[in-house]
C-alpha cells in the first residue's frame, strides 16, 4: 500500500469544502476592533466584533498598555514557573479574585487553552464529562481527547442532564454561560441544583463576563451561583486577549502543577497583564457601557422583532437565522455592498439548516448605525424573496 499523499488529502478536503459552499476566507481589515472598519479601501459599519463594551480601542486602555510597556518591556521571557510571572500578573490575579469572589485565578494565553487545560487536568479514565451540546469547540475537542467518557446533554435541558448524571463515578458538568452563536443564557441556577453533591460545575463565561450582572460579573452573578470553576476570557468585553480560570485555592495549586497549557507556555506579556488589571477597573466602574448596550438591544428588538429570522436575546449577540448556507452568504455579500460588515456563520460551526448572520452590538454603536443595520437586513430578506 502506498504511503498517504498529504497533498492529495489536503486538496480533496479543500475542494469538498468549496463545493459545499462552506469555504472560509481571511481578509485583512483596518479597525476591526471599532464600529467602523476599512477593507480594500472601503468603509463599513462593523457588526461582527466581540468587543462588547467598546474597550479594544479605548484611549484610556491604550494608555495603560503603553504605561505597562514602559515599566515591564514587551514580553514575559519565560513560562510562569520559570521567570515569566511578575507582580503585574499577581496584581491581575488578585483583581480578578476580588471582583469575582474566588480564592485563586490562573492565567492563560487564550480561552481555548484555558478550557482545554481544565478538562485535561481534571479528568481521569473512569470519570464522566457532561457537556451542553452547543458548547464551544475548545471544550468539545478537549472532552473527546480526554481519558474520560463524554456525553452531551440537550441544549439547556436540565432534565436531560439529570438523567445522565452517574452516582458511581466523578461527574464534571460543563456549560457556557452565554452561547456564542445563539446569544442565549444557560439556566445556571437549575444546572447547579442538579449538580449539588453529585458533580462539579464548570462555566465558561467568555461572552457573559463584563456584560451581564452587577459590575459586569457575568452570567453566574446574574443567576446568583458560584460554580466550582469559572473560565473568563479577555478577548471579548475586556478588549484584549488571554483568559483566566477562577477556582478554590487548592484547585489553583493543582492547575499550577498539572495544567500543561499553563506550565509549558510562555506567560502573557506583563504589560498585557497590567492593562487587563486596568480593564477590570473600567468594567466594574463604567456602568454606562452596559446601559448603552441595553438601549441598543431594545432598539434592535423594536426594529426587527416582526421578522421570522429575528431571535430574541438579552445579550449583545443577535443571531439572524436565515437557514440555508447559500442564502446566508448571499445576504452577507449584499449587506457588504450596502456598507454593513456581517459574518455568515455556516455548518459545521452551527447545525445544518441554521446558517445565520451573527450580529454583535457594542457599547460604541450609535442608534443611527442600528437603524441602518435594520434597514439593510430587511432589504436583504426582501431580495432573497424576490430571487426565489
């Protein structure tokens, strides 16, 4: 039998993706972290950014990073357990613990690595991992690669979760607080009630932290629960990048010893940790950003709730579900021509026949921009109807 031909395999996979209309493309843009961006010399209203609080390009945060660079230099130079951990990192951990009410915070370079580190470190062969069916790819992949048995419970279905819990082994239940493609909020209190004395609960609150709850403490604060492990990421509402795992003191010690993504990765730049500490202060103290989001959410609902593609959410994530991938891509392209930058999300990222425009609102959007968006969406749907 001949050796595998990697070039043939790659070309075949790419051709299949193109034929199904699922090919992804990367485009360089200017201002992708702002409400207006530029691509190939044209300006667009940007409704695809996860910069929910509008911090990514905020002058106050930019100044904090510049100050951090002047004090700490550019990179950390090593992993946290060598020489990469500084007082800037320590201050960030303390700030997160004070804000979110945990004993320890362990820092990671991305939410993807934080999620994988938690599952790989905690799970053993005879354990049972129970995940919401719509959890992020980082959690699903880690579950499949972990030594534990993994089962998925129906999305936000606590009764189904209850039937899967197994009293004969260690159970780890994992859910997102806010789901990235649907913008809906998990029934966290009901999930925690099912877990009591039966399982540990892990919540990935990447899309809820900073946006929901008192002082932006996220979906868990809104539900009045404290999960065993809380994962927060810094690439959305914080306006930066990286992540942290919030946990009890001994769990933090355990991750420091056994979380390979933490032990064997270069620590985030100390200037970044310094800036993230400042971002925590801004998130906690600048309630007006969340108030702006509430007003924009209400306006978006008023303008579009009569359309069948509309989905109600209490978060800045607004899925506009069209269904077929081809129609969704055509709508995105049409809106691009109208100066609106929206991303078509298709399978396998979302289930078949649920392709959608993933619309995100930020605190920096204006009401005029929301009105322009609504008018464009209506025109795109009308155009699809005319074409059929």
